[in-house]
C-alpha cells in the first residue's frame, strides 16, 4: 500500500514538473518573440523616420528649386537621381543592427527601401 502511494506521488510530481517545464518553454518562446518584434518595430520605425526626414530634405533642397526654376527641369533623370539619393541616404544612416533585422524580415532590403521612399514621396506630395 505504501509502495502504491509512493508511486502515485512520484507520478504526480513528474507530471507537475513536466507541466511546469512545458509552460516555462512556452513563456520563453513568447518572450523571445516579443523581443524580436520589438527589434523589428525599432528598425521599421527608424527607416520610416529617416525616410520622412530625408525625403523632406530632398524635396526642399533639390525638388522644389528644380520645379520652380524656369531654366532647370525636374525631368525623369532628376527624379531618379533624387529618388536614389534618398535611398542611399537612408541606407547610410540606418544602423547595422536595423539593416540586419530588416534583411531577415524582408527578402530584398533594397526593394523594401524603394517601397518606403515611394510611400513617403506620395505622402509628402499631398
């Protein structure tokens, strides 16, 4: 009878330990995911903030003067130059950790930056 009781208690303890272990693993995975999401949010916020500042700066210093000048044209070549200048400036100012995080999330960082710059240009045109 005591042997059965001891076995029952050991099985109960083993089940409790297993349950606690599984719960601990789930919590650790949730914390890791939260950290990863926070890093991704930080990197994305950094890109969006840089895009807003840089596109605004390029609009003010390059685009607006070209559009308002009777001698100079804001032709397709000038548009490409301004656009590529914005992407280059964002890449230059983006920290390495953000580049790494965004590269893991987006298959092509360059395409992602193209989308970000296009969206910001559209937003600032309004």
